């Protein structure tokens, strides 16, 4: 027969267990609600669009990452809501003629949402500002800017649309615009292996269990703070390893861009630019390696960071004047500075091209 002291001890243990379970049942929903309100572990889409999108999601039905053709929509961001009007290719651009008048110089820009101009009206995208600058400053020459950038695209999707659909416009220059998000995109999508023979696309399988990450901010808190996870649902160590592999794939692709375009007598430029945090720190996370790779192989590079940082410091701009603080894309002022940086980097090429067109016209 148990002694009274033993009975009381068991009751105390049982009571502690019950109180602990009740506390956890009350704490976890409260913690979940608090973390959702603070949005500390929100993804970009949750912060800006109000819903979760897996970083591993990918459009599977086509090789071409474009919008609906000949359509009108808008960004519907909390900070802006500019119109998106697409052409027959599904790109935020006007319809361009295939025929090329004598003396016209054509520039195609391949990129993602920064090249599409998210965060600005169509007239104030960096590509359109660049076109106006060139046509104003170089009287006697005509410049046509052709956009090959779509939000969510990356250099591999860009390569497909360039080779399959844009080279028919006979460009004189092709600019490949790359930022750090492209490295993250290649981690979750892969490189050329994503393009299947049947015309569809297959990305990288997401880690398990994605449903827990998607449904619970408290689970994200545990994963981030105790296990050093990232929004790619892998640890920082794993992400860094995969980032290096992704960067190597992009390096190989940049070499392919350069070789193919040079064989067609088309000037190729790699354009790199900082994301908001990189400009604040005045330091790239990984793009320095891509720049050095290109320069070692005599691939021309326009690094826009020094010019953007100079404008941030000299003009006493705030970071929020150049990037939208929530959306993190350039503002119209940021796109203006970006266009100026690209124009400065293109100047020697344009001078040579103008001489060539004058000779052809004569």
C-alpha cells in the first residue's frame, strides 16, 4: 500500500504535467498569432501579397516564363499599383516590328522583375529611361529598346526566350541583368535540366515537410532560431553550398550567352546590380564571384553598384528613395540611376556601333 507522501508526490507530478500541457495549449496559439501579426518570419509574397507561395513553385506547362500575352493587369502591391500591359510575347513591352530600318540600333535586355520594371510606371522603367536618354543624347541615331524581362524569371528562362523568340529582332546589343535573387531561383529550379523534351519544366523537389513550414509561423520560429533554417526550407549551411553550385551553373550559362552572341556579331554585356541590403552594406553576397569570372574570360561587365552607392551617398538619398521599403524593387528614381549606370557602361560600345551604322548608311 503506497504511503500518503508517495500519493501526494504523484499528484503533484500529475498536476505539473497538466499545468504544463494547458500552458502549452494556450501559449502556442498566442505565439502563432503574435508571430503572424509581427510578420517576423513572413515570406516576400506574404508581406506584399498576403498569401504564401512556395519558393519551389514553378510554372510547369511551358519553357517560357512570361505573362499572359496581350493582357492588362496590375501589380496590386501595398506600396504601388502600376499597370502591366503585355505584348504578343507576354512581356511588359510594346509590339516591336521585325523589320529593322537602316541606322537603327537595337538593345535587348534579359532579366527578371527589375528589367520588367516592377515598382515603376511603364514609361519610367530603366529600359525606357535608357532609351529616351540615348535617343536624346545621340542625335542622328535611333535606338530601340526591347524588353525580355518578366517578374520571377532568371537567366535560364531568359536564355530560352532570347534564343527562341527575341533574336529574330536582330539586336545589336544584348544585356543580361543578374542579381542575387537569380542565384536563389536556380537553387530551387535547377539550370538547363529544368527544360524537359516535351516542352514542360520541372524544378527541384521541395524538402519535407513543406506543409509545416507553410502553415505555422511558430514552426518557422523553431526552424529558424534553433536549426538555422532559411526561407528555402534548408539550413544556411545547405543554402550556401547550393548557392555555390547555382552560381557555377550561372557562370557556365553566361559563357554560353557570350559565345553564341559573339558568333552572331552581337555585343553582349553582363549587367549586375545590388539588392536593397547589398547596396546598404555596399557589398555583394555572391555576385563578386560572377563578375570576376566574367572579367577573367573577357566578358564585358557593367557593375551598377558603385554608381548606385555614389548616388546614395552624394545626393543624400535615403535607401527608401531608391528601393521601395516593403517590395524591395527600385523606385522610379532608383530605375533612373540604374539606367544612367547602364548607359555609362554602354558608352564605348555605342560609340563603335554608331560609327559602324554610319559606314553602312554611306
